[in-house]
């Protein structure tokens, strides 16, 4: 995938001015220079812009985003950047955007056949409206859904995989919540804690959430590698996941 700066702006939903601003601040790597000295952008630029968008949505300042990006390992692929974005997006509230079919095409960066729209709808990423040219879209899942359009799996397989992930994730969440309640919360409540103690317990729960997410991600990556080694002992193991994972900005960069 190779894009001009205008195509990148349409794909990411920002202005060209914002892209140039991010480039001057070192948030985006320079483009490849093609014929007639035209800059060409690729999937890593799309993923990095999506990550910046999520960080902004979390309320991070530009300076904080710069520090975050500077700490990322060099040469991260679009897939590895997507993992970072997914971790950030996981804390965002559920939301939907209303888009036209043309806006959806631009955000996806590709033409969408009716079968593609049907697959995205089946994955609960799109929701049709009374107007056949207008959709409700889950912005947190759209990039994932577009990537799955090119995966050589049947829709039934994708939905089955989604069911497995959601079901096991809910079970893990239920068990961890039970442990926290039985081992931490109930003893505190039985002791008749003061109001300040209750607030400390709530703060502890919030502090543990990102720790649990990182632990789950690490455990899943290692388990997946182990399963693939067992399933393909004599072949090269397929890679189904990553190994690790001043000036004022333009108005639209602030608003995003």
C-alpha cells in the first residue's frame, strides 16, 4: 500500500496540514520519496496516526504524546503499532460514528463491495440505517475489520473466533473479579472500613486494570507461540501476533 499525503489524510480522517505538523514534531516517520519527488506513505503511517488519535482521545497533551512515541522501539511494524493502539482503545467508552458510504470508503482506504459491507456488518463493526448510504460504525474496530477482509478465512470462522475470544475474555474477567472481591474487597467491607479506605480500594482496582491487561496480553502471546510450535513442529511457525509489543498543533489536531 502506497499513498500520497492527500490519500493518507483521507484514510486517517485528518487534514494534510495536521500530517505535516506531526511530521515536523517527529511523530511520523518521513515518507519514501518516489518519482517526481512525491512522498509516498504506507501502513505504518496509517497505524501511527491511528495511535496518535487514540492517545488524543484519552486526553493526552501533545508533549505527552511525543514522549510516548519517542519511547516506542525503532522500526515497529504496522501490526505492532496496532497492538499499542488496541491497548489504548480498550479503555475508551463504546461509541459509534455516523458515516456515509463514501466517507466509509475513504476511512477504509479501499473500495468496498457489497459483500465487504455485509461482512463488516456481521462482525458488528457496521450497522445499517434507514438510509442505505449511511452507516453507524464502531471506530475502535473499523481498522481491525478492514484487515480481516483480506484474511482467507470464511465469515463463519471469523465469527467463531470472535465468539471464542469474547467468551474466554468474559470468563477471565469474571474469575479475576471474583478473586478481587473475595480476597480484597469483602475482608475490607467486613472490617467496617472508613470512607477513605473505600476510596483507596477503588483506586487500587483502577490501578490494577492496566496491569491485568498487560499480563493477559503477555500470557496470550506466549501461549499462542507454544501452541503454534506444537501444531507445526517441523515447519516454520506462522507469525500470528507481534513479538512485543512548544508549538501549537492545528485546530483539528487539538479537537481530535
